């Protein structure tokens, strides 16, 4: 099997705004299914490749500051909240203080969290060795607690910390994602306005992402989603008149395919999807 080694100079380790550029000033690769043609462009050129009557479906999930500093038997670690579970428990991941993988979670242990809070590790999640179920004991609502003590999840290729706003898309409305649904990040208010003015439709779904750092042998786990009735109706209508329904990212693909019937028609729906 061939492996791709990406030079550090090509890693997206900081937002384009850091260099004084627009969010939309990033690379865009366009592949034509009919001709096989490959076009290299910039994301702000998206209007060249979509047209009047096409539909972009976007994810309105907002990113949580889901990484919380913790201590386990005196050791500084990081607790990453991934996905809500039954009984108000959470699927979580542990990382070392340097953000490297912690290893198998010590089930039964208690993590000390800021402001006198704590988390009890209850059981491995889905039979794996990385994620586990945890019960949080907080003195305030979770959203308020994360706002006061959490920080965005980041990985080693991101050299410095960025504020939570850098991890939000222009469509972010509904807090719930452990990590940003990043396909929507290059959109700007100006680009959205330009697309709509050209007759391109934009419709929302919501899918709250969990932690994305899957290990070898792990399968994607269930995530919460909602496809509104208006979005389903509009997508079906666009198909009827021959327009294109374009999913902005794999989170949107997962939500739409969850509610698609055998004939490809979409129905509204919400819940938790295990579709791979």
C-alpha cells in the first residue's frame, strides 16, 4: 500500500486569517465526474463551479471548547468530551498533557477538574481501548462550564492555541460538536451572499461531531443529527428539476444518507446515526 508523506510546509497548521487572508483564500480542488478533468482553484472561486438551481447543504453545528484540563493521580492530562451518552454520561477521550494519546483509560478512576468539578470513568466505550464513558459532576450547566474552563480540541500539527472563534464556521448556530465540521470553514458572509445572489440555494442540517482521531481498527461511532423537513423538501425539489444537491462535508453526507430512501428521496429525521 502506498503512503503519502506530507511536507510540513503543506500542512494547514494555522488559519489563513493569521496571514491576513480571507477564510475563503484556501485551495479548492474540483474534479469533474463526466470528463475526469481536475481543476485547481481557490475556494472564493466556488461560484464558478455551482450554478443557479443547485443546492448546498451545510452543517449548522457549532464547536464546543470540549477539551478540559484535568489531573489524574497528580498527573496533568486533558479530558476531551466527544458525544453525550445515556443517563447524562459522556463518551470521552483522555490525552496526556502534551496532547499525545493517553492509552487505555483507567476505568474506575476519578479525574479532578477545574473549579472543584470531577469526572468518574465508568466503562470502556464500544469495547475499544481509547474511548470510555464518564460521568461529570459539575456545579454549573455544561455549556457554561466549558465556556469558563474548556478550550478547543487541537492536535500536534497545530503549533499554537487559537480561540474558539477560529473553530466556528459562518453557519454555526447549534453548539454540540467536539471538533469543527471543517468543510464549512472557508465560507464567508461575502461568499454566501454572492452564491445566493447567483441563484444557489443553501439549506441546513445539523450533525454534532465527536472526536475525530480514530485509531486503527476503530469504526466511526454514532453521532446526533437533524434534517429539517424544509431541507428534505428542497433537496427533493432540486433533484426533480435536475439541479445538483451538494453536501458540504462528510458530516452532511452522513446525515443525508441516513434519511434517504431506496429511491434517493429525503425525509426529515433526527436522532443518532451509526451510518458509515
